[in-house]
């Protein structure tokens, strides 16, 4: 089964997203960027990665932008790992165009979904980015 890491300090939002994904993914939920990094880095160094990471932007300790940049830096600098780069979708309540623009234009995230997240939109984005095949939905 594919794996997904959901990073969101709002537990209700994280659980709702996990409910949408559990048919196709084994979901792990963490509530901070710092907690996510403590799972992602050792996993990568063992040659493993998450198939999908869904990350909020505004979180304590380490923001979503900061976390995503650290992930991409790890994937680039430690290319000898057997792990495949994760697809990263930002799932955020932020409605500011600069948040979406900064995330997508700097190339660190693969997609951006505004909360509340709609299952059809999420599934469409996963197929578009090769996370799932149309028959896996």
C-alpha cells in the first residue's frame, strides 16, 4: 500500500484528509513540521520515502514552506539514496495568492489545494501528478 504523511497542526483537518485517503494510502499524521522532519529524514537515509506528503503551510516550530524546502534539499543533496522523491501537495486554508504562488513557482511543491479540501479535487490532482492511476481511485 502507498504511504502518505499528513502534516497539519489542526487535528480535525488532518483526520478529514486521512479519511479521504485511507482507501489508497497508509496515512501517518503529525502536527508540526519539526515532527514531520524527525520522521522524513531518517526514513530517507534508510532508502525509504513517502509516496505523498500533504502539508499545511502555517505551523509552529517549522513552517510548511520550511519543511518542504528541507525535504527537497535532502532529496537533492542525498541523491544516492534508493528512495524516490515524494510528491508534495500543500493543503492550506491560506487564501493569499502569494502563498500559492510562492509554493508553486519556486518549484518545491507539486500541487496546492485550498481548505476545505474536496475529495474529487484531491483525487484529480493525484492522478494528474502520477500519485495514483485512474483505476486506483
